[in-house]
C-alpha cells in the first residue's frame, strides 16, 4: 500500500473550489441512474465498445463529475522555454461544466495563473502574471467551441462513463478509432478517439479547437496522445499525456502532464471541494500490465525526473 496525501490546499485549489460554488451547478445527477450494462454498449461502434470494455464502465452508474490534479510543464510558444506547472480541474454532467485552474513558474520563480472555464454554453480564458498583470483574456464563439471540445477530451480520458449520459452521437471510424459528436447549448463539436487492440485510448484528435496565436485565434487540429495507463482503485487512469497543436509550420507540443496514482476522484459535489484538506488516502500500488500501451512520441524528448514537479505535500508551498 502507498500513502498519498491529496494536495487539496493552497490558493490555486481554493480559487477553483470558490469558482465551483459560485456557478451554482447541480450537486448531483439530475435523476437516479442505474448501472451501465453490456446491453447499453451493444449498438456502439466496435472500437468504442472495445474502449468502454477496457475502461470497465459496465457495472456502475455513469459518473456525473470528476476532480483531477496533475503536474507537468507548459510553454506558450515553440521557441519559448518550458515552465513547470500544476493544475486542478473539475468537470460535471449533464450540466456541462469545466473549470481548469493552472499555476506556472516563469523563470522558475515568478508565478503565472491561468483559468479556463466552460458553463452555460460559454467558454472563457484568463491569465495573470504575479496575480496582478493580465496576460490573457479571451471569450467568444471560438472559446465556446474550444472549451467544449476540451471538456469532451477530458471525459474520454478521465471519466468515460460520463459519455453515456451526455447528448453524444457515436460514429464508426474503422477498427482502431471512433468518432464522437457532442452537442451543448447550441454548440456542436466532433473528435476522433484512437484505441489499440485492447481498447486502450492512445490519442484524441479534433479540428474543433482554436489556437491563440499572436495574430489572433486560428482553427487548427489539436491532439492529446496519452500513455502509461494504470489501474487505481478499480479504475483505469493515464499516467501522462501531451497536448499538441498541428500548425502549418509543423506540430507544436505545448504541454506535458503527469497524473499521480489517485489523482482523479469521481462524483464530487461542489460542497465536497471546500477545504480543509482531506486526510491521507491509502492507495494500492498501480497495476501496470506489461506492454499494455505503446509509447507515443513525446515533444521535447523524454522528461527527466527532475524536470517534473512532484504533487504538493501538506507542508509545501506549491498549489
């Protein structure tokens, strides 16, 4: 058994919890739901059935929310240096909501915070340097669509059973992929999910996202390859992943994230986000079947351990 303290403290987490409380989102599923059955999956594309079978969604009701914490590194432009980062995220359904709060370390010392949100059909992005100087502020149709498809990406990788309770159309895309179309508040986004022979998700790709470039937002293909799947408390969770823009000048990987075992928790109410921190959680060692997931290409080469910040401890100053 491994002891892991859930790092639910610090200003970053508190801001996200306050955000969730202020939105007044539902505190649970709209109605009592029954467990997913094999019959519920029968009419889906073959690759989607293989994916949902691997993710073991049958036997429990669809999840209606999840909370995730991850660390990694991030860069704003191809030639700019990498910055260490930590992030908290909270997503809900069927009232589609996504809150994402991230803290970066500019030059290793100066904090930059970012907030992405999607709720009531509207997407927003804000960023501040040292908590004072605005460095990003975006809203409008491009952000609405971008945040909605990012919500879909998160559900595919972190909470697959949520897909079964959303207004989603499933499409065939061959034996190793399937398409998803999500509709919310008048917006519609589509993405393709790639899986291996076992049904393990390896990548997510969409053209329904806008890259914030110096000349303004530009629609571009966006993908999120993942790897290192591990089974924690009966659920499969990715170990790490990347976010890549496919631009005319070539692919630009701008984020690499790592999820610690137990970094994702499910069916958390907004009230359940309120600090103080939770006690230490006793978690089993991750189950990593040998050779289960192929290694996709990473941007910037292999990350050395010292390049990846560890999750915050109860006494640390990180968010």
